[in-house]
């Protein structure tokens, strides 16, 4: 391969997962969704067919309070943050050739994230983020059909760098990722509730290819596995997200725990876990040890609570200032 082309294909981080357009609503109580036969648990996530999704959207427009809309998806949020902070990023995914897809791409372009490996065909995946006054959140996703066209990416020269995977809600998206795993090095991975609900056996294709795993306490409980079981698969580090209780990291010979960041006001916690992932990955890339990387992740997550969606993400100056502070406070 030509050396210049090789450089063009090389990135610090490459994301792969759903590319959504997120629409935020507030409800007096998440349990109101029971009127649409939806049992909404705080922090939960379900996938709906587009027809059912539109019904819930219409319901929320009548019963809820519209708050905000913007790009979303777990790995998408993580890569958005990393690109905003100055890392060279790319993404493998699909958006529809529609107004929602155009908005998703515009947000990525605004932080310099490469669009070279994003398919534009069909319809964009949508997500409803429903918040309670206590800022508990429940997510409903509706996969567009854009993900049906993902296999064409397998035929391209794939970008080089550290891959970070999160879930696709559609079967074609999942199949694409399994194919992709045979062609790339080990990944960092946040399965989310949607992939965890597939069960341990179905997750093994991803887990056996994982170097760094990001998972919540609830998700780990659903798998009925201890961190040791994950480390025994060859995963080097398991980052356990504990919400208000902070986070932990498990390796073969170490365990670190950090409390959550004290914040005055929580506006939205939807992407906090994704920005935690970004902070940790940035820390590892900068040569930080597990303790400092965990601290950077917790800071990025905590600060994101101040606003809706990506508006709460640390900007580049805030990120650099906190990195400088961590470098001054002892061994990295």
C-alpha cells in the first residue's frame, strides 16, 4: 500500500456502532410509558419498529415536554468527544439519505471526525430519550434501514487505529460487526443493554476480541458473570460503571475504585457513560495508568451532566486543563 494512503487510513480512534438522531423529552414519571405498554426502568433501553416508535413519539409530543435534539449513539458520542479533544477520529456506520442523516454528519464534521467510512443510504436510526424530573432516563431506539448497507464497508481498505465498538440495534448491524472483528485488532467495547440482552453465548464473538470492556453494574448482573470471568477471556481491563457510586477498573492483578464527581446540578445523564469511555480511552492513549485513566473518565462523565446531549461534553480547553492537572498530581 502507498505510504501516503497508509497515513490517510491511520487514526487514533475508530468508532463503530449505531448513528442515531436523538430526540429528548421529559415526562413527569417514566411509568407514564406503561400507557403504551412500555415498562421503562431507569437507565434501560429498548428497540422498536418505526411504526411503534412514531406512535410513542406522537404520545410524547402530547404528554411530555420537548427538550432538545442532536446526534447520538454510544460509540458515536465517544468518538465525538475524542475528536473534539484533538484526537484523530473516524467512524464506521450508516445514516439515512435524509435530513436526520445530514444533521448527524454535520455534527461529526464540526469536530473534524472523518466521514469517509459512513454510508449514506436509506433511513436514519432514531432514538427517543425520555427523562424524569429526577433525570432518570429511558431510551427507545428505532433502527433505520441504513444499516442494511453496512457490508459494502467490508470491501474497502479499512482504517487503521484503535477500534471502539458499541451496539447496533439491527441484525444487519450486528452481523457487520462480527464480520469486521475478523479483520481488525482487538477492540474496546461497550455492549450496552441491547447487546447484553442477547446473552453471554451470543456476546462471546465480541468479548473474545475485546481488550478494554466498558460495562455497567446492571449489565454485568444480567450476564450473571463476575469481572474475573471476563478477564479470563483475555480482556485486559474491565471498567465497571456504577453511576452515582463512581466506577471501578479490574485487571488480572489490580482493582481501582473512584467515586463519582460531585456536581451541583444534573441536567441530563444520557451520554455520561459514553463520555466516561472517552475519558478513559484518552487517558490510556496519553500513557496514564488505570487509576488516572479512571479519574479522567469520571471527570468527563460528571461534567457532561450539565447540559443535554453533546452540549455537556468537555470542550478541548477543559479537557487539556484537566489532563495537565492529572499530570501534576503524581505518577501517571
